[in-house]
C-alpha cells in the first residue's frame, strides 16, 4: 500500500495534472516524459476539452505506448516462475 502511494504522488504532481509542466524546472520537465500519466493526461485533455481526433493525439499515443512497452519488457524480465 505504501509503495502504491509512493508511486502515485509523484506521478500526479509531475504529470501536469496539478501544476503546468511548462512552469517546471528543466530537469523535472525532462523527467516528466518518463511518467506514463503525463501522456494519459494529455490524451484525456485532448479528447474531453478539445474534442481532438486520433491524428491530433498520435504523439501522445506513441509516448504512452512506448512507456507501456518499456514497463512490460522490464516486468517480463523480472518475472520468475517458481514452483513451490
């Protein structure tokens, strides 16, 4: 439970949901691209607020897919099947 909170708090704060990413320092702004929530928030804003179609959201979809692919690869590499 504590680990989930430890991961969610920075994700929400650095994704641009609470504070605008353009106002963040350069290092933190660059680090926010490694957080999948950043891309999801941009897609959500595009669909809900701007009524954007898929072609407008292609960069965000590619970024979210890349983050998900990296997480999947790391998860598969860490997975160890154990017979108890």
